[in-house]
């Protein structure tokens, strides 16, 4: 248990920095790490992916608060956008979490692997849709939030890989899109966590220390470390060549995705 806690702490530290620095969502790192660690902790194979996703979302509740405070202090959070997108985020993520708890583990793994490859290619190409329009109205923003929340619940992330391109497309400056994305991560994480807790509440043969599909010991290690390192990531985002860092991280993501794909066979 001690060594597992160390792993959870290290994973949380990395996830916190990434959440603040790149706006990609720490779940991209957290979920694969948990998928590797959980089998050694006696987690039934049919629950590994769901527990990894639910625990990742629960940890992002803490990460998003810390990262949002750091970005808000630099005036990089658009709270007007946050208010318009949150209703859709809550609906999409909660429903997505409930649905994911009923899906086969294999489907969720394949979906996550495909998502990793898409994210990596986007980072390598530094692709962002051309800023050709303004933010939609309340209804349009809520609909976009529903889609962002739904996909985020399937991959256990705070939504940055989706919300940042969406806001950039709508003429929101990149640093402000990253900061606002950190704030959007909070309702995603809360609603998604509730979905995985409720959906996994009656699952048989879950090990001790699980609240539905949220592993509380893993959550403790992830949250405590990520809370401390998220402000560092936000600070670095305003001082480092993020494009170069994203390309390096993209290669890392491809390696992770390929390893997970190989593991399926």
C-alpha cells in the first residue's frame, strides 16, 4: 500500500503541473497510470477502467480549484463563459458517467486509446481551429458544454483538450482559454464523479476503500499532490514555450497509447 501511495502521489504531481501548464487535463496521465497500478491492488479486471476514470475525475475536483485560483489571479478566467457553459457541462458529464459505468471495460479502453492518439496528433500539429467567430449565445454554449462533458466523462479528464480548442475557435485568447478551461474542469469533475459513484454504488466485489467507482486511497494521493503542483503549472504557462512542451508531451502520449493498445492483445 505504501508503494502504491507513492505512485499515486507522483502521478498527481505530474497531473497538477499539466493541468495548469497545458490545459490538457491531468486525466491523460492519471487514467493510464491507474490502469497499470490497479490490477496489482486486487481490482477486478472488469472494473479497472471504470475505477480509473471515476478516480481521475474525482481528483480533478481538487486540481481544478487550485489551478483556477492561480489563473484567476492573473485575470485569465472568463466567468461569463463559465456561467453559460456549466449547465450543459453538468448534464453531459453526469449522464456520461452513469452510462460509462454500464459499458464494457474493453469499449472504454479502446475509446480512451483512440482519444489519446487524437490528442497527440492535435498537439504535434499544433492544430487549433481558426478563430473565425464569437462565442455562441447561452443555448449554443450550453449545447457545446453537453458534448464536452459527455466525452470528458468517457475519458476521465477535465475537458481542457476539448474546451480550449472550442474557445480558441471563438476568439478567446489562448491563455484565457486555458484559464477558463481550468475553471470548467470543476463542474466536469463534480458531475462526472457523482455519475461514477452512483453508477458503481451496487457493483459487486469492489475492494475496500471504494466509493462506487472512485478509489479513495488513490484519490487521496492524487489530490494532495496535484493541489500543490497545479499553481506551478499555471505559473509556467505564462513563462515557458508551451508549443515546444506540447510537442514533447504529444510523443509521450503516443507512447502511452501504444503501450495500452499493445496490452489489449
